[in-house]
């Protein structure tokens, strides 16, 4: 009797290995592969690239898109299910008239360096704003900026920062605190959830992929894989649509009551500026059905300390990858976004398989 899902072995903790295994699985599945090389390199000089795999007919009127690695280090948790689906024969299971595009490591620099941000220090999921217009303002973040990313990592400093965050929550409420921390900010480069000052390499590539695959002429379902928020191993589907739109109604019909909508409340995330679905929607139009799939990992306090330490580390310059301090901070980051336990991995695999099935059924009816 086989007790453990063998697909847990598809999860990697090294970027180069994850990339190699994805490309091997895509080749074995007969996918059409394209590699988009990043201009920088990994911590050991390795080549960085976003790799895509297209399954099914090139002229398919419907396309399922599975994206991993928007938040760099979260790519390990997204890569595992992508490899799993390729290995399980997704190509043979695609309905007639449906193709699948897998985007592996859309933010390869953060993936390789175990960072949540791009090489610019940008949160890709806050980067899809119009930089020619006035940028959103977040005064709450400005008030707490040096508590979110502290000037040093001494325990006393961290405890004072946590006390300030607790005081802000007590004064303004939990919703206001979460908005200040997570909705995005455009004033503190090097800070948490910084949306940047211009389109990042990863955003530009996203836009190129949408154009190259003529997504505007198709019905497109996107599932964007993330980790780091919510209860352990719980996979929350988050709507990438305005609540009153036809797209939101379609999302509810496809995914049922497990879908959450930030603008209606009840989601693990607050409404955020510059999210990826906004960029996709502008270029694809009414045929887009976009959902984020977010898997919980560690408690919020653990996540905050890991992010604070990583941002502090990179503020000092390019880290020495083999230095004990770097290794310790990076180990915190990996544990925060990819728990090592097999039960977590099994739950992620099962949920991704379920959501992909729901998306394909929904697409077939569109």
C-alpha cells in the first residue's frame, strides 16, 4: 500500500534544480517550450530564465494559464504542482479546443535568490499600475515603515517594532493595519510590498507573453500560485475581478463557495493596488477569468520577521550566499514560504489538481 503521494518529490529547494525538472517534465509531456532569459544571474552565477510550456493546439480558443513564482521564493511551491500536472498527463486530459500555458518562474531572480521581490526590490503583484498617473498613497505604511523593515535585527529592535505594530492595530483596527502593511506602497524602495517606480522585467515579460500568445482573442483562465498567507496548507482561491462584474460571477460559478473576494470582505488579503489580474484584464478583456490560489504556511508574526530580515539583508548590498548570516536568513525565508513537511505538500498538490479540474470544466462551458 502506497501511503505517501510520490509527487511530493517534485518540490525542490534549489532554483536550478526546479528549473531543470520543470523543463524535463515539459519535454516529456511534448510541450512547446520557450525560455526567456533574465539579464542577471543567480547567487552562484547560474542562468536565470522564465520558462514557458504550451500544451495543446496552438489555435485553441480556450487557454488555461498556470503561473508560478510571481513572488520569487514562492515559486518552489508553484513549481512542484506544475511538474506534477505535466507528469500526470495533463496534455492528454485537456478538453477539445483547450490548451494550457505553464509559466514557470515569472520572477526568476527572486526565485533563485529566495526573495519575495524582483531584482528591483519590487513586489510584482503591486507593479501593475499606470506609472504615468498619480501613484496610490499609503500613509499608514509611511508611519510604520521603519517597523516593517528595521534598521537592524537585534531582538530588542524587533520587539520595539512589534510593539509599534500592535499599538497601531489597537489604535486603528486590524483592517487598517492590514491595509497599511499589505495594500502596496510606492514611497519606500526597499520596503515591504513596494510597487516600484516603473514596470519591472517580470511585468514586461508578462505583457509580452499575453501578446505573443494572442490571449485577447481567446477565453483565458489564469490560476496564479502563491504561498504565505492563511491557515497551514489551506488553499484559498481569491477572485481577480470586480465584485459586480461578469467575470466575478463566472468565478463564483466555476469555483463555488471556496472562492473569496477581497472587496467583499472575508478574504485572507485586503484589496491591493497593482495586482497582476489588473494587467491581464487590460490586455485580455472580457474573456479573462483570473484567480489567485494562496496556500497558508506560517503564522503572521513568523512571516513578518522573515520578510523584515530578508529586506534588511539586501539593503546592505548583494549578500554573500555562503555567509552564516545569509544562510540563516534565507533558511527562514524558505521555511516561511515552503514548509518542509510532506503533509503540507500533499495538501497543496491535491488542491491544485482540484482547481485545475474546475478551471478546465469552466473553460469548456465558456
